């Protein structure tokens, strides 16, 4: 009796419902904008224009989206196993160490197309190892990953401060960052891609890692729905009892899943470090690990949904910066509020409108039934 | 004559391409017990869900006491005096009986006043219908039979005049079931109307006044119970003659396949669930374990299947030890030819959120047959699933349908098909026909006997004494974790009943 009402057709479930949630979120955000004395319409126009209106706008939007795709995938993979990995932030942080290690060590001597694959592997391994301890604690000791991964975020932040400031920072630089990598430690920009559609990206930092993020999304889809490992992960996620019955080792699956999840978060570091700044700056993660949770929720843990949700959040970041720039009453914090509202409605309250929508759809299908005697196929 | 309690006129319901209820016309007289039977997936639960407002009919009319009504949700149903007792209880485990009964109808903003009123009302109901339960007992500490009584009290407390029970005896022991029917008769005599869904035709004959038969979404017959017979009902249900008791030849037991020695199992709280059990199962025989639910049978088979760890004893499969202490890996046991149909199909035997074909390989997903390297060979899996669907007549025959959307009996067939079609050397089966219709029972029983005749060792656990008696070549009786007796298939029912109730234990103690 889990589904009291008729099921929604897929397009309504995955398209209409998130859209309604978004509209409501923007509506409430509009009220907030109104409250501080600015025009919500103008703000909306500014946001969309800022995010998609210009070449560099698009470049920035997709640059941010790249981060969120990685962290969104990180959260989604763990979700499929019934685990809530809140540690994307810390795993990405430590992933940055892997990138810096390769970028500093090999960037001066090797070409980027050799350094890059090594950096991908290094960032993935670093992130995976950072997820290993919480995973092991969960599988062996039953310590909840929600708690341990949060704690590990703090530990990661402290470790990074120490390593960057005490070890990696050259004497002649004031800010907490490493030296700039050699040419081999810098990724090609994707300006040509935007040029191909007639946009000039100028200085926007969109780079090759965006394409890697898309590849990662595809590989995650393959992993979850097409491999034996993915089958085991989903079995564990839906029913640990059935997994036990099927001879799937809980310890093994939790550890592998968390390491894959951590590796995806770690790879997020490629984008800002190797792709944009060409050096490791202390705050490069900038909350992307947490945004990943919202992205995964909104994208229903499906890679396609995650890519779309990541682009939406990229737009909020980029367009939000534009609003803050052009509207004096709206500060950076206001933008955080608006992003928070989107997370609230699209993530946390995503099922709020479902029953109503189901009732409406049911009503519609009844009407149709009376005029057309035979209808076939619900929608799935 | 007064208006009928319920009148369904042309009720129709589809789920996508599945036509679950077709143009149903059904009249249920006030003050009667009306049975509804039908094959798995015939649409019984769907029809009751429509009556209770869980689903909306696509078309048709419902009249309650002669008045045409729209039942939009369960609250509306309760408002019209319809109460439902679900097969899976909807009780809050760590609340008391009283708290559960008054949940949602507290009656006053301050609990204290409501509680006093509820307690008095509950007392009255208990006395009126002889439904004894301690109002302050915690639900989780009550046996299922009593939990069900709480469900009935809950419905009566909300003023139910019409009571729907969907397969209420699936989880009950025979004495508990008898008690339930006495309660239902009493309710009927007080003027309540009762709808009873069950797969057990004997219960229909014993407890109902009228009975309707559903087949493939339609009501195909409604009869006075006194004017029909089990055979006729079975035939109406399935559309052909059904063998109600399987025929089988003499067993030809061979070498010992499974041997259990001094097995002792404790549960997580340290309570002994299986106490020094020893027995063996030979190739070509069916050994049945009879017993009232909760006497350690579940723990016994879960331990043998490698799901639960033992504290003492040995288990040998084909003469080779199974590591029951360190909890053997069920996957490894499967490779060694031990298949297991678990009692709890919803949580253990199936992943309800999976599509059917995904469940058709659960536990065998390591088999290269279903894989291409690390990838699932989805075409191969689906082709295999289709074959099983065909052979076991699983309906609807769509490997892409979500497993939760199959009816209970068809879910059971998915598990059975998966385990039996692997052709294991040893087959452990828990409650093979719980919630399964007579036609399918006949089929499942035949397959189990075919397994035996092909020289497999079968260990059968069932709370249905009839099932144990008609399938087993030897019967072991379990009571309080111990194997208290062994009898052959011809054993007297009364004698088995005494063993199951631990009577001999008591006598020995005196
Ligand atoms: N929510 C749903 N979505 C799709 N199909 C459904 C849904 N619920 C039920 N069905 C289908 O409707 C048909 C009738 O199911 P129903 O549960 O009413 O059968 P039943 O007679 O109660 O069977 P059983 O005796 O096995 O409990 C089945 O084919 C089932 O697969
Ligand atoms: Mg049913």
C-alpha cells in the first residue's frame, strides 16, 4: 500500500514536478527580493542574463556546474547504497592534495595530456582514501557515516591549512596557496567549444574538466544500472536483508561504494586547481561538497538529473554574483538565501506537491476514460 | 428487506495495461460474513482498496446502505463506517494497545481526558465482543494473533459497521484463526457486516454465509456457502479441476545430503531459539518441520542457509562442513548446491523496488550466465526471466514491472522460480505457499515433489499442518527451539497437534 494514488507518468515525475518546485522556490525568493526593496523581475532577468547572456557568463556557469556534477555524483553513488555521504567537501579538499602533488611534481616537465590522467587518478585516490576511514567505521563498527563524514570535513580542512601553509606555500607568497604549476599542470580551456556556438568566453575558467565531468556522469550511470557491482550496491541500498540473503558482503560493498563516492568528490578538485587557478588555493572547494547534496536530491540521484541540476546551481552561482554586483541592496548573503530556498523546495520538500499532482492526473485520466473507452499504458 | 450494506455497480480499475477490476457488480448483505476468493492477482485487494479509499475506481458506483457515495480517501471510508484490517498490520510497535487504538482520534486537545474516555470505550468494546487485550501492553510484545485483535478493536473504536479483512489468517496459527472466526461470527450476530478475503477454502466453508469468486478482475460467481463445496469453488476460481491434495509416490531416500548436529542458535538478545537440534535430510526425500510459528523454525533455516550464526553444533552439506559459526556466506552455499526460499519474501527474498527481471537473479548475480565481464547481460537476464515467467505462470508476464506491483502470490512464484530452476541439490523452503491461491499451490507442490523425485533433498518449513502432511515423507515437530518428535507422513493430526503445542513436554515434566 505504498502508492495510494495512481502513479504519475514519467515526464510529470521527472520534469513537471521539479519544475513546479523550482517555480515555487523562485516565487518565494522573489518575495525576499521584494522585501529588500528590489524588483524581483529585474533580479530574475539579471540572473538569467548574467548566467547565460554572454560568453563569459556561460563559461562561468558551466565552470561552477562542473564542480557540482562531481560532488552531486559523489552523493548519488552513496545514496544508491543507502549511505548519506556528507563528506564530499572534505574528500574534495583532500583530492586537491592529489592534484597539487601531480601538478607541482610533473607540471614543469611533462605535457598536460600526460599529467592530466595522472592527476585524475591522484585526485580520485586521495578522495577515496579520505572516505575509506568513515566507510570502514560504518561497516565494521556501525558508526554512522553522516556523523563521521562531517567530522572528517573538519579534519580535512585543518590538515589542508597545515599542509598548505607549513609545507607547500613558497616563502615569497603572502596568501595561503602553492606556487603556480608549470605549463603541463594547466588544463586547456574550452573556449573553442563556446566559439563553435558563436560565444566568446573571454577569461572565464571553463576547462577540459567539464567534459571529464560529463564522462564521469555517464560512467556512473553504467556503474549503477549496468554492472554487477551496481546491482549489488542497489540491492544493499534497498534492502540490507536481501543483500545478506544474496551473499553480498556488507563490509565490501560499503567500503567500495564510499571509496567510489570519495573518488568522485576528489576529482572535483581538478576543475578549480588544474583547470582554473593552476595552483592550490586554500578555499578552492567553497561549499561545492554541500551543494552536491542538493544537486543529488534534485537530480533524483540519476546522472542526467544531476547534470541538469548542477547547471541550474551553476546558474544560481554565476547569475547570483551578477545580481550582487548590480543591485546594491542584494548582497552575497542574499544570494545564499535564494540558493537555500531552491534547496529547500527542490530538495527537502520535493514531494510536497506530489499528492496534489497525482490527484489532478487521476482526475484527467478519468475524464479521458469516459470519452475514449480503451486507454492503454500508464506512462512507465 | 433493508438495503444491502455494500453494493458495487460496474466498478472498473486499470493500472496501466493491467485491468485489475472489470465491471464488478457485487452485493453484500447487511449482517453477513461474505467471503471473497480468487487466484493471485485476480484483483481482490484492489477491489477492497477501492472500497477503503486507497485507490479510486476509474468508473462505477459504490452504494453504502443504499446510498450512492464517493470514497475519496481512507478517512472518508472510516466516516462511512468501513474498517479495514490489513494483512501487514499498521500499528505503532512501541506504542501501547490503547495508544494505538486512539491514534488519530484522540478526541481532545489534552491527552489525559481523551485517554480516560478511550479506556472506558475500549473496555466496553472488549466486553461486548470478547476481545480481550491488555490496553497497556506494548504492541511489539504481543503475539501476532493479539496484534490482529488490536487492529479489529481499532476499526470498531472508529465505529466500523463494515469490516474488511484481507488474508487475515496468513500469519495466524490454527487455534488463533479459529478464535478469529469466533470473533467474526459474534460481530456478525451483532449486526456488523464482514468481508473476508482468504486463499484457504476450508476457512470460507467454515466461516462465511456467502462467497464470491473473482477471476482475472471479474466476479465470476456468488454463491451461498451452504450450497457449494470446496471442489466447486476451486474449479470456479481456476477455471479447471484442481487437485487439492498432491499425489506422490513412495520416496526413494538415498545418501544423506544435509546433516545437522546439535545445532544451537541464539537471537540478538541471547535467547536460545534453536536448542540442540539434530536431524538429517537424504537425497530424494522431503523432511517437513511442523510447529507453531515462532518456535525456532525461522532461525533454524536461516542458520543452515548461512544468514545467521550459530553458537554451537555442526552442519554438513554433502558431507562437507558449513562454517555456521562465522556465518557462512550464502553465496558460497549456493555454489555448493543449497538453495533457500526464505519465509520473508518481502524483505529477504525480493527487493520490492527492483524490476521483476532484476529479482530473478538475486543471489545468482555472480553467475557468468548473466554477466559479460563486470557488466550485467541484461538481454540474457530478461530472456531467462521470461522463461521462468512462462513456466511458473507469473502474472502479469512483464519482466520490466516493478516487483512491488505484483500480487503477493505472484511475488512468491518469482522467488520459487528463481530457486527451483537452479536445480539445487538441497532445497530449503520456508512457507512455500503463504498467500498463494489453490491453483498455484497445486503447481508449487507438484514442483517440490518433482524435485524430490529427481533425487534432491528438500527441507520444508510451514505453519500449515496440511501442507506439511501432504508433502513430507518424514515430519519433525519443533517446539520451543527443540525437535520434540519425529513422525512419518501418516501421523495422526491430533498427535502432531499435541506435539506442536508441547503437550508431551508438559507431561514429561510432571
Ligand atoms: N499499484 C499497482 N500498479 C500496477 N499494477 C498493480 C498495482 N496494484 C496491483 N496491480 C496489479 O493488479 C492486479 C490485481 O492485484 P491484486 O493485488 O488486487 O490481486 P489479489 O487478488 O489481491 O492477489 P493476491 O491473492 O495475490 O493477493 C495484479 O495483476 C497486480 O499486479
Ligand atoms: Mg491481495
